[in-house]
C-alpha cells in the first residue's frame, strides 16, 4: 500500500472516531493540542503524522494507538461528511442529533450497500439552511440539493415534522424523497409524517432489516444503491 493510501485511510479512521464521539475538528484539535488545520489535513489525507501525533490523537479519541491504527486498514468503509465546500455534491442529507443513532444508521447504510456521499447535520435549522442555501451554507450552489433526506423527528431548534412540512411545501425541494426516522411507534407521528409527504418511516434504531423494508416503497427513487444485491456479507 502506498504512502498516500495509508495517510488517506488513517485520516478516514480519525474522522470516523471523531464523529463517533460527536466532536468537531476544533474540539479534537483542542483535546490533542494540535491546530485545527492540521486535523483537517490529517483527515483529508494530505498530512503525514509522527508517532507523537498518533499518540496525541489516540488519547484525544479515547482509544489506544493499537486500536486507532488498524482502523486505517479497513477498506470500503463509508464515511459521512460534516464539512463541505461550496461546490461539493451530496446524495443524502442525514438530519440526526444523537451521535449513537448516526453511527448505527451509517452501519445500516453500509450493510445495505449504500455508498453515496452523506452529509450530516444536527438540528432542524441546519437542515433547512443546507437545503435552501442560507446561513453558513449560503455559498453552496442552491440547485445542488441532495437526492434523499433521512430525517429524525425529534430535533433541536426546529422539529423534524416542521422540516418535513417546509421541504414538501417548497417546489424547490418537494420532490426530494424523505425517509422519516422516529424513536417510537407513535401512530400519530407516523400518520402526520405520511400526510406531510414522507415517502417512508423507520422506527429507530435503524438496522439493515428495517432499512431494507422501505426500499420497495421508494421504488426507483431509491436510486442511490450501488449496483449489487443487498445480501448481508
């Protein structure tokens, strides 16, 4: 394996573990006594690291160096994005505030062979800003919207139902399929979601089986699957 492949996979490992802890790059940099741009370079696979840096990162990420390094060798792991430039394309917008639920859903997506680029936001206000190109997303191309939205209902700032209502009420976003994620089998929430236009509802925690169950409902709209069968490996 070449040096560039090693640094890329190591960066993906750091990013995955950081995401699992719900840390921003700034927070990880502070914990590891490193500069944020250096963390960004590591995660982007453009910075070589010393053993001392690896030790600092392992401590900051609450893992051993032995546990950190093997992560870099695992091929095929799909990583969510949480930092985007103005021209980045996103296939799936994932709106979820609980780090554990994000991790479990990402694992389910991997098992279902869904390998598309995913952007995660943590509240309803950020979801709307991303979709309509406002706030910190104002520089993004407003026509570059995701092909699908995974939307938790229990969100801070703006509820998931309100996000769904606005998405389906606006002609710019009304055709984006929305899969609602709910923490309970509350018939009212599910009924309201479907009335507002959700294509499918999944009761959390999301796993391979309940994710697979909604695929027929989405028909050709679920065009994000890699051309492979959905058998569990």
